C-alpha cells in the first residue's frame, strides 16, 4: 500500500513539473544552465547569428557546419549542425554563446 501511495505521489509531481512554463535555472559546479520550455523558434539566416554563437560552435564543435539556425523571442538560438563524419544534431545557445538545454 505504501508503494502505491508513493508511486501516485511521484506521478503527480512528474505531471506537475511538466505542466509548468517559464525558465528554470539549474546550478552546477561553476556555471548556471538555463532550461527553457518555450520553443517557438523562427528560422533565420546563418549569417544573422551573433558572433559569440558562431565562435562557440567553432570552439566546441570544430568539425561542424551550421546547416540551419532558428531564433525565439527570448533571443535564444536553435542550431542544426552537421559534422564531417556525417552525424548531425541540434544544439541550443543564448546570444552570448552559452549552451542551454531545452
């Protein structure tokens, strides 16, 4: 019976956590990661990306090319990257070139 109650409470907390909108900050060792739930991105030209974002990609993903770029109202960027080995992925950054989790 205790396990059933505990499972119910944890399920309720999980549902409530996913229903919240807005920004949450997660404090790690020496950096702060911002997690944003809004994902209303509009496509922009890769040439319109801030220099800090392009520099972050070049530094952390030296073999990557930026295929597409998107921007949201919070001045955050969604980047679709391709690596030389053929793999691809999506990363998110703020205007200062800091990586964020979505």
